C-alpha cells in the first residue's frame, strides 16, 4: 500500500488559535447535529474501509448523513488541507491528518480542541489509546487530533538478493550498523542489486522520516528529534546514526538521486534496492514482487527486538473548525473508531489502530497473518514526531544539513549538525 506523502509545505499563518483554552469545562454551547462531509486517503484499501463505515452510519442516521470523498489531489494532502483551512471550506473530518502538520494547522486556527470542546473528548481518546495519546498533545496539553492508526517501520530485505550475495536469506545479520555495511559490501560486490538502501532522496524535509528518523529512534531508545525544548539529533546516538548514513552514501550503497518511479516503495519493489524501510503498508506494495523477510531496524550496538523503538508514521483524524455540525462529526469519529471498525481497519488496510487492546480485538486475525503479527510486536514501541511550533522550519533545517553533510559528504559532519542543532534551538525559542 502506497502511503500518502507527509509533506507539510505550508507557512504557518499568523491566525489566532480557535478553541484553544487549556483549562476549564468543555464548551458545548454551539454543538449541533446534521449532515457532515469527510475526506479520506486516496489508497484503495482505505477507500474501501471508509465507504463501508460511511454506509453503515448513514443507514442508521437519516438526519445526520455523511458525505465522503478522497482528499483532493495535489502536491500533498497537507497542502490540500492547509488551502481549505485558509479558504474556510474544510470538511468536518479528515482521516489523514499528519501529526507533523498539526502545529501549522492549529496555528491557522483550523483545528477544533477536542479536549475542551466535547465532554467525553479526553475520556474517549485516553480510554481507546492509553498513554499513546500523550504523544499527540499540543504544547498547551490538549488534543487537537484524534489518534487513529500507526504504521511501525521495520526493515524489509530481499531474500533472493541476499542469497545471490552469499548472505543468509532466512536469518540475516542486520542487527548493527556494521552488519548492514558488511552486507552492503557483499551485495555490491555480487551485483545482486544496484543499491542497498534507497529511501526518498529529495531535499523535502519530510523525507527525514524515511531515513534518519526511524533509525535514530531505534538507536536512541525512542528519543524524538526535539526533546525537552532542545534539538537531540547532535547527540552521541544521533551522530552514530548520521555517520552510518554518510557511509552508505559515500560507498555508493545508497543513491542521492530521486527515484524515477514510486519514491517510497519503488526501489525495493522493483528489485533496485536490497533493503526497504516501511511499515505494514509495504507488504501490499511488495507482495508478489519480492520474496522478502522483515527484521527490526539496526542500531549501533544491536538492540534486542523487544526494545527497538521505531517511527510510528501515524495518521490521525482532525476535526476542523469550519464544520457546522461538530456534534455529528464527533459522534461519527467515535463510531468509526469503535472495536468493530478498528478491526475492519486492520483487516482491510493492514494498518494498526492506535488503541491499547489491539491483541484483544484482533488476536484471531493476527494469528492468521505472520507479517502483521511481526509488526504488532513493534506497535507499543512506536514514536512519532514532536508536536512543536515552527516544525516545518525545524525539520527543513535538519534536512538541509543532511543534504550537505550526509548525502554529499561535504564539510565536517559533527560541526554541521551541531550548527543545525543551534539553529533549531533558536527556532524552538521563537515558537
């Protein structure tokens, strides 16, 4: 399954936050019911899930009908959402709101404060998602997004390529950075694949979510890019990860040229790269094309699988302020995330609902799917992006340093990223 690009190419507009009170009783004075509209993702599996949920709701709610359509095409879903916020014509709900976009959308005044608007806003989210919900709170402590689904990243490897390179295709040594570099050398010498790892290579800052960030989370025990108000990527663990990726580019094991096809799934699915970084959605893109295995992300010293953190690549649900019938929107959101519909989401899309009882509601189904069972073990270890002001500029500052010191290999890597960290700290202080 091809995921939507997570690009947030928006300049945060200086519009006051809507419904942003951080204390006091929920404000339900203007909540009304009636017809609503929603947007959902454009991939085939999510469309099927959404249409089924909407049909079930509409059959029982003649006065609160839901009209649903895919997110308008464009550079990215975030661009489409941001433009709709500016125009004041967003749908009530968007089932593809990227956590990285929430700070900008919130600053635009586009998102409803779930915690303060609905009496059961906090209780529904925390009872469903548990402690995971805290990772999506805004700096004021409230929730402007409903945690929905996660796609924990792991490392796919091509068994045929590994066998051709003289490597064990069933139990490969890929636990450490040195293991991966040794395998890369063997693959390159054998000519079994053109490259070893080929993540999206453009300068778009969100591509850091597909190379550095998952590996950094694994190597640092789940430390986010910004922690306690400071950039963390120039730490010892961050520099270990950066040096590893620099070596991949320096040795020609990775390519800094944008892929001509599908930038996310294409290189691995096409056999151009021996390894692929993806969540469970990758299985849909790779099945029938690659005989693959799946292992945890490598770290500098080799972290046990049970302790290996990873990027959650979560997509959440936003309830937008231009919605007229917010009560219906909230009621539909809760309906779409009940146990039955969350199980259907996993069964239909292969993506995990962000809820604390996945094993309870989906145990029988997971037992029939070795691939999803493998990913299920990583769900409790997923971490997403920090919810911070100036997120766009912060990630782009990191990506600019990446292009210079990692992909191109120019300048001193440690100095470059310490300078970038100082710039990020300044952006944080300005937020």
